[in-house]
C-alpha cells in the first residue's frame, strides 16, 4: 500500500471518537491479538494443520515483523531487531523485503519459543510507542499512514489466527474446545426470503475520502448495473441442509466443472466442520460440537467454498451477487459488529430485524466477481506494493465481514478475496438474482 | 447452448452470401477439418503430448460424436452409431450425456484406427446430409440451430487440432515440419505504438440479433467504462525480446505471485516454442525453426500465458484491456481473416495499415477480464448446457481470433477463455491503459 | 556385460544343433521380433499405456540401437547411423552411452514412423550381416560375444513387447484382440499339491562353463540350504480364486505392510486383467476375454505382483522359495518351452505329468530372494556394465521363464528381477516351505 | 513377537548383574527416555519435520501405549486408560490393535499437552510396577517376556527420539543446540585401512539360547560364506570427503540407478547435515555446528543413505559386507558402548586400538543384505506379530549399534533395517571385499 495513498485521519472509521489517540489504538489492536490467545496451551501455538494455516506463534511474530520492517526500519534509525534471523523467519511473502522462510515449514519451527515471541512483541511495542510519542504532534508524518496499515494488517491476522486455530483444533482427534463460555443468540427466523430490488443505473463503487482503505479499494469509479435483487438475509444452515439432502453434492449439473471435480476428489458432502453420525448432522465450533437442530438451523451456513456457494445458488434458482451489487445496496446499512457475544466466534441468526441484515459480523459473503484491479488501480512502490495487487488471479471477492473480524476493521468497500476451494474461513452465502426489464 | 437461444439465419456471419445452403456449409466445415490433417502421418494422429492436448484422431471423432449425440439422436429416429462404444470414447466432458473416457488416457487408445475414424466421419456425414436434406425447407426446425452449434464446435476443434499437433511435433526431438510451403508476410513495422483513446460512458456489449453466438456472449447489456486507450497493434516479438533481455522473467515485482511461482517452477525464460542456442533465439513453428531476427521481430509475440502477458504489460507501464474495452473499440473494424496465406498457420506482422489492426486472424488477445457470466446469462437445459457455463472459474477471457481460427468463426462478441498458465494456444498481447480524467 | 566374461560357443543352448551359424541365429532372433508385430495395426506401435510400458516401435528401434552402439560402432569403422538423432531417441538408460530421451515421453514420439523404424532395422541388419560374415571364421573375435549379448537383449525385449502390447490393448476400452487363433491346452488337473523335498546341504548356484549367461548369474558359488520343499506345480487360478473369495485382499495380517498399502491405494481386488461382472470373474488375454471357469481354473495364476504372491503364500501356510532353492531343484528338469501353441501367449495348465513341472514356459516365478550381487560379481567396464548391476535394489528375483519367453532364452541360472508392485509381466507363484529338522 | 518365543532370563544381556530386578530395569529404561528430553523446550515436543520423524511427545506416549496395549490390557484386568482416545492416537501401525491416527498428522496434534503425556507415562508406570510386583516371583509368567519386549521397544524409540529431534532442530533456521556440554574424543587415526580376512566355510548366524532377541533374529541357521575380508574400522569423514571432492555425487557409474536418480532429484552433494560455505564444509550436530577439519575428519562418516554407502564402496574398489559376513566376524569382539561421553550423541573416532573396532556404539553399518526372513522365521500370532515381519521388503539390514543406542540394547545378532534413501539415522560405512580363492 502506497504511503502517498494512505489518507489517515483521526476518524479511522465511522463513529470513532475524535479523542482517541494513535497510541491508544495501537495498544488496543495489539492487546486484542493477545487476548485471542488466552485460551491456548503453549503447544497450540506451534503447529500448522494445512498449508493455508499458520501457527499462532507465527501470526504473533509476523505482525510484529511488519511494524519492524515497514515502520521502524525507516523511521527509527536506532532500532535493532532482537534477532537478525527473525527477518527471515517472519516475512510472509514480500519478495522485495528479502529472503524468507518457506511457508510449508512454518509449523515445523519450535524456536523461538512462545515466550520469546511474546518478548519480541513487547520489544517492538516499546519501540513503536516511543516512535508514536515522537511523531504524535504531526498527523502528516509519513509513518502515521504506515502504522495504520500495520494495524489493519494485524486485524487481518487476528481473523486468520481464529480461523487457523479452529482448523488446528478440528484436525486433532481430541477436538479441544477453544472457549465454551459462549452463549449464542437463537432467534426464531421468519420462513421465506425477502429481497431488496435495485434499478438499473450507474453506481459509484470503491473508496475515496478520509478513513483508511487498502489500495485495492481504489480508485472510486462508476459501474453500470442492470436491474437486480439481493436477499435481505444470509442463507441458513437449515436451507443448506435441504440442498445436502436433495443430493446437492452428487448432481454435476449444479456445479462448476472444477467445483464438482474438487468436491468429488476431496469427498465433500457438506460444509467443512459438518459431521454426520447416526444421530444426524452436527457441526464443530470453537465452543465444541453442536447438533444441527433447533435454533442452529437458523444460523448462517458457514465454511463453504465458492464452489459450494455457487452450486447452492444454482440449486436455489438464483446466483451470487457481484461485488458491485453488494456495494450498491450497502450504503444505508449501518456497519454493525457481530451480533453474538464478544467471545462467541460463531455466526448468529438475525435478530428478527426487517430490511437488509447480516451484511457485517456473521460471515463473509462470496460474490460472483473475480478479484481484479479497479480502473486506475496502482499499488505502492517497493515491497509494500506486494500487499494486494500480486494476488489478482484465480480468486473471488468476498464482501462484508465475519464474526471473527475486528469491529473497527469493517467497511462497505472492503474487498476480501480467496480462491474457489477455500473453506476454513468464516464464509457464507447471500443470494441474488437478475430482474428482467420486462 | 439452448436451442431456444440459437437464432440461426442463412446469414451465418457478416458478409456470407445468401445463396449458401446449410448442406454446403456443413460440407465446407467438415472438409476443412480433414484438409488440416493432410500433412500428417498415420502415427501423428494417435498421441497426446500433454493433458491439454488431444490426439488428432480424437478431434476427428469427437466432432462427429457431437453431431451424433446432439443432432442425430434427437432428430433421426433411425440413426444407429457404427459402434456403441464410441459414445463412451468420444464424449469430452458432458456429464449428462453419459459415462465417458478419462481425458488423461485419450492418447493411449490405438483403436479405432485412423481409417476407422474416417469411416465414422463418413457414416455421420451420410446421416447428417440426409437429415439436412429432409429439414432444408424449414429454417425454424430445431435441428438447424443445433447443426450450426455443431459446426461452430467443429471450428473450435479445428483450431485445437492445429495447436495440439504443433505441441506434439515440438515434443518430439525429431521436430517434424507440418507444412514447409508457407511464405510468411514480412512487413516493415513502424517503430512506436499508436493508441486509440476512448471516452468514459455507457457501452453495449454482448451478442444480440441474427447470426450465431454462444450462450456466454449473451445477454447483450450495458457497461460503464472509465476513459481508456487501446494499442492499435499487437506487441511484437522484438518488443517482447526487450522484456526478456531486461530480466523480465527474473523480476518478481513485475509478476502476479502465482505467475512468478509458475515461471520459476517450470523454468520459463521466454514464450513457449522459443529456444536459445549459441546463435541466439529461435522459434519453433509449424513450418520449422525460424531465427528471431529480421522481419520475424515484427510478428506478434505468441504462445504466452496470461501470466506473461500481464507481466509484460506491467513492465511496459501499461495493462491489458478488459474484454469490454476490447469490444468497445471493435465495432468499426472489419472482421478480417488471417493476413498470411491459407496454409501459413503462424501470426503475421501488420501490413502497415493505420488505425486499429490485428484484431482478428493473428493471435487471441488476453484481456484483464475474468471469465464470468454476463447479467442474464442462462445456459441451455440438458447436456448441451454444459458447453460454456461450467467453466466459469479461474479463466481469463481472450478476444479476437488467431491465424488458426476459421474465418467464418470470427466475431466481435466472441469470448474465448483459458487459465492463466496456458501457453500452447496462439495467444498474444494487446496493450491498454487508463486515461486520467484530469 | 563384460566381453571377457562372455563365453559364447556354437552351442548357444542345450540341444542346439552344431551346424547352426551365428548369421542364422541372428536372422532367427530378428525375425521372431518382427513376427510378433504381425497382428498389429500401425497405430498400435506408437503408444505407451504406463511408465513401465514402451511402444512397440521403440522396442523395434532400441534393439537395433543396441547392435549399433555396442557392436557396429566398435567393430565396423565405416558404419554410419541413418539418423544421428536415433542415438538419443533409442538409448534406454545407458548413461555412459550419452544423453537420452526421457522414458516418460517414449509414447509421445510419432516420428520416425513405423515404416522408418523397419527401415532402420533393415539398415542395421545389413551392416550386422556384413560384419558377421567378416568375422565368421574367428569365434574368439570380441564382437561375437557382444552379438550374442545383443541377441539375448533382443529376446528380453521380445517378451516385453508382448507384455507391453497386452497392457496397451487392455487400457483401451475397445479391448482389441491380438490373436484369436490360439487354442489353449486344457488338461484336467489332479487336486492337491505334491512337493519335492530337499535335504540340508551345500549347493552350487550360478553359471559357469560354456553357453551364454548374463553377468548377474556369476560367479558360480556355494550356498548352504536348510531342509526345504518346493511345490511340484504352479498355483492355479482356481486356488487363487479361493484366496480372493476368502477376503484375501482385505486382511492386512496376510500382507507385507507396503503390500497392503499398495493394494488399498490401487484398489486391487484380484490379479491384473481379472474383471468381475454380474456373471462372475473373467480375464483379459491376448486372445480376448475368457471366463474364469472350467479348465481355465487349472491354468497358472498370472499377472500377480510380489506383494500378492507373498500374501497368497502366507494365506496358504507356505512361503515363496528362495532363488537358491529354486535353482537347487532345477538341474534335472529339462528346459521345456511353453506347453501351449506358438501363438498362444498365455500360460497353460500342466499336461498331467508327475514330478516337477512348469518350471519354464508358463509364468516367471517370484522368489523370496532380493536381487543382489553374487559373491565375486563384477560388471563389465564401460556402458555395457550398466546392463544389470545398477538395478540391484528394491527388486525381487524371478526364476524360470514364461509363455512369452523365447525358447532359446531359458536356462536354470537365469535371474529375472522386478519390483514388488509390478503386475504386467507373466509372473505367477510356486509355493515352498521349510522342513523342520526334527 | 510371540510370547512363546521370548526366552527372558534375569541375565538380559552379557554381563548384566544377576541381582538386577525387572522393576529396576523397567525404571531405568523409562527414566533414560525422560532424561533424553531434559534439554528440550515444551514447543520442541510437538512437531514432526518430515514423514519419518515423530514428535518427541508422540514417542513418550507411544511407548506407554505399547505397555498398555500388549501388557496391561491382557494381564491387568482392572486397568483403565486415562483417555480412551489415546489408543487411537498412539498406535503406530498395529492394524490388529485397532484403528489408528494417520502418521502424516502426528505432528499436528497439540493436545494432549506435554504435561498430560508425562501424566500418562506416570499412570502407566504405576500400573506396570504394580503388575511387576505381583508377578515378580514367577519368571515364567507370560507377561515377563512382553515387558522385556516393551523395554526393547522403548529403547528403539529412545534412538528414534534422538535422531528425530536432531532433524527437527536442523530443519529450524534458528538451529537450536541440544546439548553443548559434550566433549568429543579426538584420537589421531592411523592412515590406511587394515582388514580382517575370513575363510570360506559354514557359519552359524541368528540368535538362540538365553537373552532377548527379536523374532527376526531367529531361527539360528547355517550359511556358507565364500572367503571375504572386512575393514577393521569405519570409513571416516576424511575419506568420505575425498569421495565428495572426486565428484562422487556426479558420476553415475558409481551409483545404483535408483540411487543416482535420488541423489539428483534431492540435490544431494554430501551426507545429510553437511553444509558447504565459503569457509569449507561443516556439519550440524546435536552440540552445534562443527567444521570438517582436524580430528573431526577421523570420526566415522554418518547420516549417509544406503545409496551413498554403496556408491562410496564402489568408488573405493570395495563393497559393503553382507549381514552374515558382519555377524561372522563379530563373535569375539566385546559389545562395547559408545566411546564418547554419555551426553555426546555423536560418533567418535577409534581410540587407536588394533583389531576390529567400532562395531557398536558409533554408527549403524549398512550391509549389502536385503531385509528378508531367516529360514524358519515365524512371527508371533496376533497384533504383536506385526512388529517386524511385515516390513520385509525394500529395506537393507544394518548391523552394529550407534552412539544413540542404549548400551543394553546392543548385540551381535541385531538386525536393524531401513530403506535405501534414509539418511537421518546414525548410519555409516564399513567396507568389505571378496577374496579370490586361487
């Protein structure tokens, strides 16, 4: 992300109080990351259960490396890393930031220990707070925008930390529970789907003005949309179960060719984390196993791939919205955070509200838009320019935000992106359809 | 492709003479396929040199199977296949048309022999011509649209037959020559690139009205384009060589992450079919090896993947056009066929014309548009609906047409598509860029 | 194979008439190879249906390359190859003989054509016969031993040619028939197994004296054998079917660990070429499908891997013989050729004889001896030394000879060898057991 | 291992004091395992750095599971496991002992924690000691033999624990040190190799009589050996370095075909753990990096595969001994333990002694004998019979014992075995050769 493109203001997001200082925000974000680790045993920090998953320990270190590499190294001439080898170990993919450790081996590295990684975080925090203190008077200081980028980056890794440890726990036949204290909301859901219909016309999409946004959300530009409609709520477990029971996973005509091959090869029969026993379907969650019954059927279906979302939509006689359709309906909906309790890292059913609901805070929503550059897109020069642009192939855009997203990390123009076969994220389905002009 | 969506008229494409009958067109297309096989030895028909490549024999049979399955089986109640097992052997990917042979084993099937496959073609031709004769008076007969689909389908396989045999020959250390008689055009090219600039506005894209089009070219709809410019000619071998010599293949910052990984793993250093010796670069063509020198440097670069096209464009400070930008500039350009001679299956340099050139007949042009459905897209019911829609993931749209495309198969709304790493097609690069509104 | 170790005499094998000349033998062997190709279509010569299988065309060329490389190049100063590139294309694995084509791509090479390969053979034959004529008077000429090695080599490839084309035909859903004229022998087999029991003692194994042998059959040396017994005939299809029906392929305790994994992964349920339909088991042969019923049940089971042979023996309460036990019982048994008719390339039931039968001419017999060097083993210097020694790892010795082995290629000291999972050879099972000393 | 075949006496191995009780031996062995873990951090216990490597935590648990499954479950009717799921998690490969966890996922299991695994050990120890106490008077009790098998099993895992953690540390770019306190012995080695020559004759090999042995060491039987010689000491780093410097890894003629392919594919240039820098070669050890210079050159070369041992021997004009030759020279050599200090887990140079040295306690010695059954071999009935026999394919026998072998685990008839490409064990080279009779 280009420093020249970062327009950081004290209002980091809608509704943020003016009085909040950068140091406070820095400490808040960093503390939230560590709070997410509280339920873990030391052994849990070390492993990677598949190539997409990074060890908790690595997330803790990599987010610190990011501040070290992109902020401290340029703006704190006296800064020294506690260990020169960390630059190699904790660089994720920034080719221009030097050689780096192989991703496939992240889960094989037992040292530095967890304790040493927390010491590394404290070391970086000390230097960062001294730097923030020094530049606090100068909102235009180039480091300010980079610090905000680092915080947004850390918030992305907070979500990954949660989805990754969920996968690690699920991989373990012991099936550990992350936090059993959660008490999910169980609202009775109205049957049937209501739709928001939109007229044809030119819409504006993408970010502009104050507040943080990634480079891939720019430039704000015009798109023409033919008439369409978007479902007011997410697809539920109950609805998805009908698809499963209707032989949805065995009917090739409902699927993309690559999707059907994928589902066959990996023997998919239901979303990730669903399991069938003699007693029927249940679902692994961070609070333990839950039966797919009662109020759980009203919760949004989650942990589906694009392939499954697309097949479900076809089965339902609909399609997925484009990312532009999604953004076109979003402006008047408040950016609400997760409707569950703070520790309840699981999507919840809607509270019975009318109108467009569940845009943010439950599951990311697959769109039918491939992840490509907006007109006028320009990545930042140097290593930081590798943040977003180099991934623009074979990925789909997801919109909204999930139950694992930090509340201050949600916004209508946000473009999340993942490949077609990915299931370990909190991703679900919002339906859409075209409207004949008549 | 839906029969209800096929609007076949006697004017199959712009400029086609009214007097031409369906039977004549059928015979022409079928004869062109067989003419392409004339330079081959019997052994050449059998093998597949990689997963993407099908044996010539298979192309000859599969295109006949298509008529058998989608036309004769429904519209000729007395038709019987010469061998029931052909339905299994020559179905490509139509799940709803029954079980089929594994793609990876197509090149292992020595029987039926080449002679038997030609007999199969003759058998199908007999039945088809009787059918055409029977329905000739009735332009609205549902078989008419299916026959046209079958002919368009065969034209697609004509191009694949050429690209596939080129790959087979190249894989062979003996490096056979397909047809040495070709005399390529060698025009002196003006240095520098000229651009066609377009204003922002609403453009109409997609097919409507008379003439054949695939389902994926529909519905015709509106798109808004920000101001842009498109290069008037294709990128040349000479220009691409500068990229190669500027370490283009070793500079990660020019590439998509997946593209750079791919290039490293497969040890790409230049387009497919380029080879470096002590005497410099040469290029394998269907007419033999050619040195990359003289007029050859003005020919369009060919056999590049999307990854390479994208990296080259970034190196050049440009980008690829979207498929909508491409279609927006195309309407006023005549659909000209290949500028080389009939047997010269190799892209040629422009003839020095001013204005937009080389849209058709040299190389397909990678666009920056992912292959997704148009608004209102609806595939046909049944097996024929698997023709296009089920491939809409992880592919890019290519526009135009190549030197291997049948002239009557070219049109401005045509959407060809291939994955990012594919190189054995005649695919090249047309540059584009955004224009600041100022 | 070392020239110094080759002790070629006019008596090439037991019973060969003295009057037979080297030229006659050369022509006989070469003609037998070509006779095996008579039932093939031109397309059949080209493909390789798996990595172990070479195209017929390649066998024809490679055996000629062998004479070119190891005989003509050293002993005919005027010899020139018809095409320099053949040295690259038709070298199998002799590193010291220069660069060579990749094995995995043998089946992708359409040129030289079949006709050109036969021309190559004729070219080599011309040169060879002139050379043989020149040296005919001199039995000690170093080329004589090399020519014999080349003929033995060609006989090995005759067998591979047969097993390879069988696999090619089976891979093809059309299931072509190689030669339907064969009339198999159907003898009624006595029930029960008879055994030949041998005392403990020192035995001599390995080749010495006149007659050809490969280097791996030397040096003749002493081994001590504890008392043992060997089955007088081969295990039959009927007996093996009992193992199959007794859940033999699903009982891990009967198998080597690697064998059970292999059988599970490849979904083995029976020998290669066995197929189960509603009508019961049948078997693919070079003469077409045959039901596993009647006299076929008395034929030797064939196309089993070492893993299966070993598991069957354990199920039967026996074990496989060591190669030394096999050789210890062989000396008094005549080296009889295949009990079927000449074109009947399929193992036959015994003719009811008493005593040790079926040692030669039906199926190779897996032994429990790993393929390692004999004491005093020394490969020849130079490229020819790569013939045998470099394969001495992870292979088992097979003894005897099969229905596809040329009669003059059989001898008691012959050490054939293949890895544990190979099934496309004509390989079967002879049981053995230890005898308690009491 | 069959209980009926275990002939455990109070004299567990030569020189063991009569007074030693089974309980003492049990406690000693269990304590040695835990002592090996002392230098580790908690994170180190969790991961597996490659498929061959198991986590330390797993070794600790699996060895306890072994006692639970094969001793307590049959001989302590009141025993209950602390967690029923451990039977699934910690079964290595015993199919008849029930379903088990996938080996490839051993390193992904973070719970039970290390602390819980130590609790599991204590739980098993309690039950075992109560059982031992109960049966102590009855040396013929069937549990006694099983307990001894469990202790021998645990000693095998002690060695694996060491070789596995060495690989884990080496995989980590931080290169942790296991124990820096070791002070290796550095003896000046005489130049040149001395040989022990043996006459042809019948030798007895395999175990019989009192003392523990695995089933694969039986039955004791006779072999005939032609005259041979065996090197009196191991091949040194210095000698192996000459092979490396003589382009040993690039000369195909020195290698088995599979060995050369393997070395090329994996880019081997030296033994595992050797690394080349500008300053020359160094070697990773459990005590840190050591330069290949001075006394280190006299240490035995270690961490070579069979392929490398075989190639080195060929380069040296020798061969590897057979396992029978090795056993034939061993009887008169005392079973001496590692010549280094207790914590020095690294092979040491000989102390200058004359005669056969370094048979035990430095490195396992690859032999040229494939791992197959002895005459009369019979595995135990039931799950315990899977201990040895089911691995008898594609492995080579290694003889002796290494610096990581428990002293009471060494004996002349011991048959260790590994595949050709394995390098992470402490395995080295003893040369041998044939002696012409003449």
